[in-house]
C-alpha cells in the first residue's frame, strides 16, 4: 500500500495541486485525483491539502471528504466489490449474494476491506443496469444476474490469481 511519510511521497499531491491551481473551488477534483492514486484519501493527504490551499484548513477538507460518499477514508482492496442494492437487485436477491461474499471474506467489525488488502466490499444504489439484476461490479466490470454460488466462484478465481 502507498504511504505518505517523506517529503518525496507528497510530490504527486503537489503535482495535482499545481494542476488544479491550488484553488479551493477545485477541491473535489483534487480529492478525486488523490483518491485515484491511493484508492482512498490518507489522513496525511487531507491534512497536507488543507494546509496548502488558501482559505482551507485540514478540518474543512476532512469535512468535505466525509460528506461525499464517493470518498473513502479507509484503504480499499485491490478488488473493489460493489453489490447493487437498488430495488430491482434487492428484489432479485442481492442480499443473499452480499451475505455469501461476507461469509467468504470475513472482515473486522466496522471495516470494509479484508486484512490482506485484497478485497473491499460495499453496497451501492442502482447502477443503472436493472435488466442485469442482481448486479455486482468488481473493479468496474459488471457481473450480471449474480447468485451466491456464482459470486463465490469469481472470488475464488481472484484469490487463486493472487496466491
Ligand atoms: S437496481 Fe441494481 S442495477 Fe438497478
């Protein structure tokens, strides 16, 4: 996992800040770009950005990051599993699919990522692919008409690829 410890670790963030002209009106874009690199928003990055942009503070940046669901304050797994729990998917069995995933990938209470950093799991609202319900998305790829058995096969395959 990428970490932010030494000054050179912050070079990528400096580049993003420069690209976005250190403007507080570009804060969302800045956070999106930082999250694209680290797969989450490290606390050190939030503090750094808050101290670098005029008119902002770490507390304000923290407030923005926690307000928007698109931002994650905890590291995401190599594989980001999103289980749709919109109405169509819920009615067609998304919860048994989610249960199967959670039983297969035990996580510490309150965490969404496995301790080996391989998988993170979350539910999302309608993905706009209701005819494929119940739908699961893994790293942007849509898996249609999921069943508990099918999703477990996919997870097993990904685990084997990472042994
Ligand atoms: S409800 Fe799941 S894709 Fe629409």
